[in-house]
């Protein structure tokens, strides 16, 4: 389960070199995968047992993944503290989730750890899996031994306080493996005042999200929000050779970190990232609409025409898609060259078969298909192409085909504007 160490070139300067230990590169996309592996290896797991986890979403996800097919998992999690994407992942693994009030006192019965203990004690064949009461010395030693193999004399190590679990144990391991001169900086969210420690750093959510997005776009490092928080703290530190422990993956935040609309709505972008995303979403098209693409008029084929005729038209005109119309010239669907060839190859149809037999019947009035007209902004069309291969331009009623557009038409339009 060794994690690579990579330089963050865009984040580094001649005076400050920043490196990243990619601890999220594993099955669950979190450093907690290593914790779960160590802890579960000490438990005699019987088929059908119940594992009760009162902890973070990351640890519960890691436990559920490794116990899949063997044990049932019940996770006790604070409300609103686990991303929707992780919750969906856990549910797909069969995890039962029990929510507790946010901010419950550590010793209160409704705190996740206390409630998990109570559930485990009263549930037949249940085992409490508690990362906070487990000896993680060997895990920390493994992580830091990998660090020494990079042969880089780090003077600073930056890590998420939430993900480390046992700070004194981790700090001791750093001193043992990297030397007592290495400074450990723990990072917490600025909104999480309860975890403030004297040597810690506190990062605003806006900086965490924006830095995570820059890791993706500038470094090719597909790390999550907690990792962004760690690197944001490293950028503010005084170290010269800094190692960041990146503990979570971006794919666990598809609906938040990777969702531009969410970031804009929640004001989670700093000025630089805000300009970048707005430029990508709006400014590069400068208010242009489909009409500005100057697409040629649509070439259509009647539904009564043969598959062979449709194939000939697409090959001769170098088309990938062809609108299919009825006798009143209203669009009823479309065909693609790839689909036609696949049907012919499998002998499901013949060249003489009416093209209506292979036409996709989805068009503008269907809920799966957005109405695209000459007045549609290119920003909307760009988003449409995230999930569709082609757009069929119609009149405002969505009945008569006027043109066919693909993402390549948008790319050509942008290239022409740049020259």
C-alpha cells in the first residue's frame, strides 16, 4: 500500500519546495484505508458479523470496502459532516448509517463514539471498530519509512489534524523516522474552533477548495478538499522543503469540489479560481449563441428511407449523425453511422430496412434531450456536450431540424476567435 511522493511544481518556488505524499491512492481514496487495514487485521472477522464504526465518513468507508462480502457495517456519523458522494458510496457497499447531532460533547450518549459503543454492546455478533482506541504506530512507521525512501531532507511536514487521529503518536513517529528537527504542522478548518492547538494552522474552506482545484488543474494531482487544506497551509508556512500528506481523493467530492456550480453558489472560490472558472464558463464565449457558429443547414433523411441510403449520405458527407424526419419534415429522432454499422454487422437489419428501425427516438421534447435553438447560448451548449455527443438545432417549437452540432464545432469556433 506504498504511496508515491511527487513534487508540486506549480505550487513550489525557488525558495520553497513542496512535495506531496499521495496517501489517497488506494481503494477508498483516503488515508484511512491504511488504518482500516491494520485494525481489521487484528480482528477475527466471522462471516455475517456486524462491524460498528463511530468515526468519520472516511474511516467508515474504508472499513466497509475492506469488509465487503464478509461483514455488515453500521456507521454512526455526525449529521452534515460527510459528503453526499461518500454516503452514496457507503450505501452501495450496504452500510447502515445512523446520524447523530452535530457538535455533541465527546462524553454525551449521542456522540458518535459513545453511541457506537452502545450499539455494539447491545447488538448480537457485533464488533466495535474504533480507530481512536487502536495502536497505529506501525501504520505511521510505514508512512514515514516511505518518506525516507525519497531521499529528500524535509524540514516541515504538513498533515490534517482530523485524519491523523493520534497526534502525539504521530509526532513521536516523525521524530523517530525523520528526526526531531522536522516541524510538524497540523491543519484544521478555520470553522472547527474546538480542535485548535498551539502549533496548528487554520485554513478557510474557500482556500481549501480553491487549492484542491489548483492541485487538479495545475499539478494533475486528483486530491480532495482535506488535501487542498493541507497544501494551502504549506503555502503559508515558513519551511523550505515541505512534505504534505494528501489524505483524500477528489472523486469522493464529485457533487461539491468537482461541481463548478456548487462552488460558485457556496462562495468557495478565491479570486484567482473564481476568475478561472468564470472565464471557462462564460467569458471565453463572450455571449455568443448557436447562431454564431454559422452551421450549415441540416441534411435530413425521411423515416421511410432505407438504412443503406442513410449510411451512404453519412459516408459521402462525412457525417456522424443524421436527423430523421417524417413526411411533414418534423424531426422524430436521429441515426448515427456507428450505430448503423453495428446493426448491419450483427445482421439485425439489412440495407433495405427502413431507417426508422434503427433511429434513436430521443429528441428535443423528451426529458433526456434539451431544446437547442439558434438563440441558445454557447455556454449552455458546452454543458450539454458533457453528456451528449451531438446537438440537433431546431426551431423554438422543437419540431423542425435546422442543423447538427458537435463539440468539435465549438472547438473550431474558439480556435477561430483566438487567431
